[in-house]
């Protein structure tokens, strides 16, 4: 197993102290990608590793780095509903309106997965409700499609 693979395994294990040691030994690990194009920050966020995401941000991880599908950490975590991670990423200036390769935004994913609290936070950080994905749909279109009345009213 090479150093990059070990780093991603350590992230998944949740061992924050080992992450710090590995970054101290090789600061460039913060910018590597895995086979799917995941950055360490995207990977940590996806697996709800808040403490590790915080360490990665302290080591200057690219807050808006994208995976092979064009997803940022914020886009990737928005459908899961981890409010603490969403707020942490936004506090570190994550692009609230970033779009992946399909044009999908964090707001669209949060809407599609009925993550009302995430929708609220994204809107409070000026998420653009008018953005459309490659299908020409906005977050409101998805809310209506899924009959999510409360979210639709906010959009």
C-alpha cells in the first residue's frame, strides 16, 4: 500500500492523530486524489469525519476541490444532512453555488434528499435558487416533483 492509499484509509478509520502525523510528515497529502478523484476533504466529508475535515482545512485543503464528477465537499455532504459539516465548509468559504458536471448544486441535492435544515443553511448563505442543472431544473422544480411542500415554500 502506498502513502496515498494509507492516507485515505486513515481518514476512513477516523484516526485524527494519525492524520496530523501524516500531514506533518508530508503536507502535500492534503492535495492528493484517490481513484475516483476524491480529495481528502471530500472523502472525510462524505464519511462524516468532522474532526478530520477540520484538520484538513487547517492544513489548507482546497475547500472547492472537485472529484471526477465535479462534486465539491459541500455538494457531496449536502444530501447526507450533516449540518455541522455543511456549516464548517461554508465557514471556510465553500462556494455555495458550485455546480457538478451535471449542473447540480448543494441546494438541489439538499432539496432532492429532503434535508430541510441544510436547505435553510444554504439559503442563509445566499445559495442561488435560480441555478439550473443540465436537465433545466432548479431546486424548486425538484421540491415540487417530490411534493416537498415545506421546502418548496422556502424556494
